[in-house]
């Protein structure tokens, strides 16, 4: 049965946000380009899509996002300069981002929310299931969440969202899912969704994290979705419509993620992500860990 389902090949990455939490760094630089150690945050996300087999990547951008396109394009001048210097390893790093995936871009124009950003992908995606990856969530490549979601979508059809159990006091920061267990331990059936609920009214502590594998029926639902929380067209609200009416586009399942996730949309978490990833790097880690240990014991 799964054989007849189309193979998912397209990833959509909304990247039109203003990044106000990181001003003034993001005044003239897209927040997606802020480095996590020595790579822009967005490159980790594109690499994750490629590792899950999705090499056709559509970015939803907006004004002031040209550096994103430049980063995933060739830079012949720089390549030539590095070639002349004989710096093969840096040359490879520069070429890596332009060879990663087939990149496409569309501008959102009016920023009317995540649901609206996803709807901008409709002409490119067509009538196939596709993935959405939010750039503020980095998933450690050793914990391949998206591949698991693609497998679950092939098994059940419909849509699959990523869920993580959070401290109930924090649920108001996320989309929240009401769920029922399935026979598979890390998979739940989603029976309802609500965007950023009041913690007292939240149906669970299952938070939606920024990975989705969506049935294309979501586009028709999004066209009919009224602005919701914050006056924005919410992807969560469209998914709620799919969960409530499986006849529209199949069921909604959740993969419960227990791996490593870094939130680079928040300044404190962004710093923690850099420290953790730097500590684990083979080239930088040993020196950095030694420095960090002495910094913590002697200066804090
Ligand atoms: C978005 C979604 C929310 C989800 C979150 C995950 O919210 O609307 O449902 O839980 O991403 O990071 P945002 O953080 O963009 O406000």
C-alpha cells in the first residue's frame, strides 16, 4: 500500500520573519544567517531536509532576505581567491552550501502568518505531500526526526507533525495537540490542535515543534482559514481542521520526539545551542571544553 504513495521530495522552509528578538544583529542581516558555531542556522535546516531525502527546497522569503539566496548560490570570486591560495578545505566549505540542494525562492509579500507562508508554496508543491521545516528549531542530525516522519506519512498517509512533551507551564509558547496512543510507541493519533493555548486550558503538554509532513489538502484548508491567534493565519488552525475531518486530507499523526532540539529563535537558547554544538565538534571541542571548564570553575 505504501508503494503507491508518492515519494516526498519537496521541503518548504518559511524564512520571511523579521527576527526582532535579535535586533540590532538582524537589522540588515536575516536572522536565518546568524551563525551557529561557524555555519548559518539555515544551513543546518537545509542539510536536515537533504539528509531526509528532500533535495528540492523552497524558501519562503521576504524583503531583506537576499543573503539567503547568495549563501546557497556559487560565489565565483571567493572560490577563485581560495583556489589561488591553495586553500582546498575552505574552498570545499564554500562550495558545500551551493551544492547541497536544488533551491527555489518565493516571496511572501504580506507577512500574514505561518499558514499564509505555507500557502505561498502551493504553486511549487502541487499535489504531493511535502515537508515544512521551521528555521528556529534545529534538530540534532544524530536524531533523525524528519526521516521518521516521512516513513510514518508513507505508512498512514495524511499529515504528520512533530511533537515534544514540555513542561505544562511552557505549553502556551507552542501549538498544542490532543492525542491518542497508537500501537507504535513514538506515534500518536492527533485528535485536536490549538495554537498557543492558555496553560490552564491546554489539552495536553504535547508541543508542536517545527517539523511537518503535510498532505497537499492543507492548501485548500489554508485558503479558507480565517486569521487566528495574533491576527495571523495559523498553520495549527488548518491542521486542526484536517484532524477534525479526516475526509479532507487523511488523518493527522504525531511523532513524539525525544532527541536533541535547539531553539535558535530565543537568545538564551541560541547561546546554549552554540555552546553545546561547539563542545561536540571534533575540531573545536577539545580546546573549547577545556576553556569552558576553567571559565565555569574560576570565573563563575
Ligand atoms: C510556530 C507555530 C507553533 C509551533 C512553533 C514551533 O510558532 O505556530 O504552533 O509550536 O512554531 O517552534 P512561532 O514559534 O513561530 O510563534
